[in-house]
C-alpha cells in the first residue's frame, strides 16, 4: 500500500472518527478524571507536546521491518496487563490450529508466548512517518482550535501529542491489516488511542473486531464499537448497556454503533482457586495490598502504619505502570520495616501473589474481582486523593467486598483472622461479575473464547455452549453460557 493510499484511507478514517474521539479519555472524559487533570507533566505546553510527537515517530521508526503473512487472528497488545489478559486465548487459538500474529508495544513482554507464534513489536516505516508528518501539518492546527473551543486546555498543554498519535497508528494498522488479512482482530482495551485506531482501521477494511474485557466495567469507558465483545459477566454488560442508553447524540459517529454481539464468557486472566478458609486461618496471617498507578504513597504508608501496630505481615503488589517515585518511596519504607514485602508484577504472577495472602486490601481496582475468583476476601481502602468516587466499580454494593475496618488496631487476633472467612453473599456476587464462575468453563475461559471464534470461522453452531437472548435493547445479540 503506497503513501497516497495510506493518506487517503487515514483521512477517510479521521472524517468518520476524529482525533478527539479516538483519544477518548483525553477528549471526551477528561473532566471526569481528576488524575488526568492533576498529574504532573514534565513537558507542558503546545510546542513541547508537538516536539514529543515527532520524537515518538523517530523513536519507533524501523525501515527494515519484514512483511507479515496471512493469519486467522491478529492480536494487538499495548501493555503487559493487556497481554496477560490475552495470553490464555492466544494459547488456545494456537492449539486449535488457527494462525495467530501478535503485535505489541515496545514495553510488552512476550517471553511466555509459544515461539511458533509470530510476535512483532510495533515499528513504523518511512511511509507511515511521512503520512503522519503530512497529517500533522494539515490537521493539527484545526485539532488545536477544536480542543480550545471545548475548553480542554489540559488536553492541549499535557496531551496534545497523544491526540496526534492517530496520524501514525491509522496508516500503520492499514498497512499491517493489508499484509496479514486476518479474519479477526483481537484486543483487550477499548480506550487507548492505538487500540481505537486499530479497531477503526479494521472496520473500514471489513475485518471483524473482537474485544476481550480486560478490567471491570465502570461506566466511564467508551461505547462498544466492536463486532464481538467477550465480557466477563452481567455487571459489565449492564455497564456498557448503560453507556449506550445515556450516550449523547453526536458523540459517537461510527455507523457500527449498537451493532455489537455480546458473549458473557467469564473472567479471562489465568487464575487458580486458593485454599479453603480453614487453611487460611491456620497459616500466619498475611495481608496483600494492591496499589495502582493512581494511588498516593502517603495513603499507602498510613495503611501500613495501622497494620504495623498489630505486627501484621504485608505484601504490597505494585501496578506494572507504577511511577518510579512511588516505587522508590516504597522500597525505602520496606528497608526499615521487615514485616512488609514487595510483589513485583513483572516477575511474580498474580496467582503466586494471592497464594501468599489471607485477604486483599485495595482501592479502585479490578484486583478485588481477581481475589474473589481465587477465594480470597477483599476489602476497600481509599489510596487516592483524586478518586472519581469511592468504589466506582460498585463492588461493595454488589456484595463483592467490604470496607476495611478503620479500628484494626483495636481488634483481637481472632477478629483479624476472621476477616479471611468468605461470606455466602460474596460468593454469590462473583457470578454477577464472572459468568463462568462455578461452571465447567471456570479456569478455561481462554478455551471458551477460542472455541467460539473457531466455530464462527467455520460457520458452526454455538448452541451447545451458549443460549441466545431473543430481545435486547442495546446490543445486536447477547449470548449467555448454558447452565451445565
């Protein structure tokens, strides 16, 4: 595909969904995300943001990149978390004999992916760099005026380069899709600009798009513009359904809106059930603490100090995107506190972390659901001064978690150990979040997705796996797991 073809296709795509819509969080939802507005920016200002965009192009330029062969499934992952949520499906697709190619961001580790699968980092050729440069000088001025008109000053000063990334991701994915000609394009993120550019390019080329839910649905995510969406459970479907119902006219310009087929297929991370409650009561009590990139160390330190009073052992698990400053402060704290350990997400699997814990304490994170799936009670504790709202996932209302007791230092040892006992309400709540919980497909969700895609490729029936709902207001179709 030549430069002029790539330029023409990219301009057509941007007429359908512009830079502001593709950079959804920064363009449409920034007012609701305090952390995006308040987090420190090392290089603020329009001029520096423009320089960073061209630095991004230069850094990711490789002109000796080899072309790809045709595949059945093209998988894209921009982060380690996305890749981990896709790994079991990739393995199952490969086992089914479907040809898979993986394209990933430069920081993503693929060491655990089968060597027989084609794995390639995302690098831009001179053609995509040229198209991106031309588009920048054609469209960036009007983009700046639109952001200013919307009152999005932070978008201009802090994130203008991110809006411009669609200028290179769109032509890149048009080229890659033309080379690989996949039946399905699979990804587990619906809001990052690279993922949204791939989704748009795929649809314009008539390729089926597949979304695999990566985290818990919050209501702040963009509309589902995919052909097929493998959602964890009822809660996610309602969150996305609410998004459709409340969607303001004109926000979503894409003609495929409201054309998504939903498969309720369970949580897809590789997790194994933990020990029984009695086993947890018998071992040394240990608290797992999950922190995210949005949390403040000062609040984590306050929690650790409360637990220190009772001499409780703690393991802090960081987010893969945790800031260097946060990690430095945490390491300094651990050096002087032998009861606190560190769980590195880049080296230690989530299942191993959970196997060491009696309970989980965390703020707004889908780790609460992961803990529930492996049989560990979890508790909410606010770790951010900029949270949209306490428990914005709605886990407490659904019965999945409780708020961590503020008077932990007044509790007896037996009362503290009692925090590790699962309630019946909590067990019943897990199925609301993960359709496969307590079914034959639990722990085999990757196989379930692969089997579904394989049957769709072969035009085979799904009736012995799913039951299709006859009426739906928000989606093209809804498939639920059979009760077997």
